[in-house]
């Protein structure tokens, strides 16, 4: 009986010693977190912690909007003016809708003097190039106008969307640029590799491979304001130099200034993410889908069955060049059944603010649109 008592005493002493040892070790050891989430970096599971048990500390916070400023260059011609008014009309429609990061808007008017639409459209008046400098290629005024605007204007936003008068915004647009990487639409006809020999005059081999030149123009592009301040003077000088070079002028024709911007970006080390969904160009692009801009640069010709007759004037047609000296008239005929979504949608979006139909009178008053006689 005495031996049994001694045995139980030994068991108790051993147990107490073991518990004491564990307490001492645990007090000096780091605590292990077995919950998933931010306190357990090794966990790849989603945060599923019951907040009553443990409240995570790194829940996503609402992201601050990264606003971009929309800028459109324009002459004071009737042709550019009616397009700018339509462009601004649809900009205003989507500017403050959910999902939009569209900030301010500026029409950069490179005619050198104000016009009758200064109160309707926010406008910066830039000086044109000296007489003869554009050599009849008026688009060369675009980079020079941007240089002036970036130097003189008080631009609140950190990003710039460069757009054109014949762009129609069809949905709220987010900022597609990411930090120092801009966003641009890839054009199939901008082919740096094909024209490497000519381009090397302006982008020497020591600047990098020819593939450093992105297949883009200056529009549509969303780029950081500070990056554009670097690019704009280079863009202007390269474009002027290319226009003076007979070989480059012949090779690039009406897209010369687009190549100028692509080269300038590469020279200044600004890269772009290429967004095919940035824009569509009817009639070749047939679906609007999730695109942000409709570019109506090409004429649209259809028969009354909705079949494209490109190269031949259709029974129904819309071509912006038909209205280079006058406003498009009220009540242009609707496209025939069967035309692609992009053409039909473009028609629905196309409403001349000079002669808005009754359903748009409220927006006409809001924009203080003045009728031209």
C-alpha cells in the first residue's frame, strides 16, 4: 500500500513538472496563427474570418478615382466644329455616370482666335504653326497645339485622353492607363517593321529595336500628364522633320503625324498597353459590344437590304466628308434594316446638336447650344 502511494505521488510530481515546463516554453515561443487571412502570410485562402472572432485589418478600401482630362484638337472649320459639338454632347452624357473616370474636357482650337462656341464647349485657343510650316498638312498643327496647351493651361487631372472630333463616346469610360504605362488603340496600318528603313532616320538603332515603336497614333490614347509633357515637343519636332523628308512624306502620307507620335513615345521611353476594345471603326467593325468609342472616319454605304456596298455609293449612306462645308441636315434618313449593330448604334448616337430632335431638347438647353443661321 505504501508503494502504491509513492507511485501516485511520483505521477503527480511528474505531471506538475510537465505542465510547468509547457507553460514556460509557450510563454517564450511566438504564437502561431492558424486562421486564414492577413495574419497568416502562408495562407492562400480567401479571408473568411468571422468578424466576431477576428477582424481582418486589410480589407479592400474604396479606390480613389483616377480622373483623366479629355482633349480634342480642332480647327475653326464648319467640318470640325459640328463634329466637336457632337463629341462634347456625348461626353457630357456619360461624364458623371457610374464607372466613369472622365474629368474635364477641352477643345484645343488651333485657329489662333476664338469662335462662337467658346461658351458651349470649354476651349483653349492655340496658335497655328507659322504660315507654310504645315505644308498643307493641317494635322501638323495638332502636336504644336498640344505643346501650347500643356505649357499654359491649368490641367487638374493627372492623365490625358487625346481624342478627335469624329469620336463618339458610347459608355462611361474608366482610366485605362496604369501608372507610367499609357493605354492606346492599335491601328493595323501603323507598321513600324514594314517601314524600318525610313523610320531609322528618326529612331536610330542605338535607341532600341524598331519594335519599341508601338502601332499607335496619338488618338485615342490615355497617358500620364507628365509623360505627355515630355512627348509633345518631341512629337512636334519629329512630325515636322518627317514632313520635310520626301521619303517619309511619301511613305506615310495622311498618317505621318500618327507615326510621329509613336516615334516620339519610343524616344521618350513611354510605353502603352494596346486596347483593341478602346474603339471601333464602322463599317469594318460591326459590333459595339464593350467598346468605349465609335470612330466614324469611314463612309458607310448600304443598299436598302442592309448589304455593304463599299466603294460604291449606296442607296443609304453616311459619310462625314459629305458635310465639310455645312452642318448635316435635320432628319437624316435612318439606316435600312439589317445594317450591323455598329452602324445602327452610331446613327442613334449621332444627333446634330445644331438641330436636336425634341427628345434631346433638355440637353440642348443644358449645354446652351446656339443655333446657327
